[in-house]
C-alpha cells in the first residue's frame, strides 16, 4: 500500500514539477539546458597532453552521452 501523502507534500511536489517544466521550456535557456543535461551525465574530464588512446576513449564516451541525449550528427 502506498504511503499516505499530506496536502503539503502534494503541493510541494507539484510546485517542484511546475518549476522544472517552466525552466526546461524557457526558449531563452536552450543552450544552458543542453549543457546542464550534458553535464548531468558526468562526462570524463579531458586534461589534454599527449595521450592518443585516452583522447579516443574520451571522444567515445562523449559520443555515447550525445547519443543518449538524442543529438544528431
């Protein structure tokens, strides 16, 4: 049986959802929204230097994130 929710908890949950929807549907924040979504996947930090294998691995990981986000070529 589901735990009973108080009216205050329901109001708080609905307010949170409304804020998320408003934030994610703000056309002026498209770039910021995409960056937040990308960063939420916790991409590996590429530190540079000469490491061809590490660079290829990093690119592969970033491409997986882009694919998960629904990005096109």
